[in-house]
C-alpha cells in the first residue's frame, strides 16, 4: 500500500498524468496487496488466533515499518526523533494488544 499511496509523489512518469490516472495506477498496485492481505486477515481471524483489533494494530506496525524504509530510500526523508518515539509507542500497542487475552484483565 505504501507504493500505491505514496509512490506517485516521486515517480516522474506520473507527474503529467491526471488525478484519475494516478488513482487508477494506485488502485492497480494496491490490488496485489489486497490479494495477500485479505486472505491473511481472514485466516488469522477465523482461526481464532487474532481478534480484529489485534490484526489492525499488527497491520499498522507492518505498514509503518515498510513506510520508514520507503521514506528513507524513495522520498529521501530522515527518521527524526519524534517520529521514532511515535513508532515506538505503536510498537508498544502491539505488545499490549497481543500479550493479554482479549477482554482480559491479566496475563495469559
């Protein structure tokens, strides 16, 4: 999704295209990720391994990790301390979302 959502900001061949064309290219790229993510989320949820909340929180961490690499190499942006701290807070969210039984008040 990172490439679909942000790739057009740096890829020169899309600069002269209309917004509709950029959207269609982005949807085309995103389609392939959906082909992987939808079955993965379905399997994780229906197996009882993860709740919907857990799947979403884990997905956000994966997305942010991919975006950090994308921002470094494609957008040429540095990871500043405030973004790093924000990312660590989201990593803590994964811990709190997965370390305890859903709806529970204690440990596993």
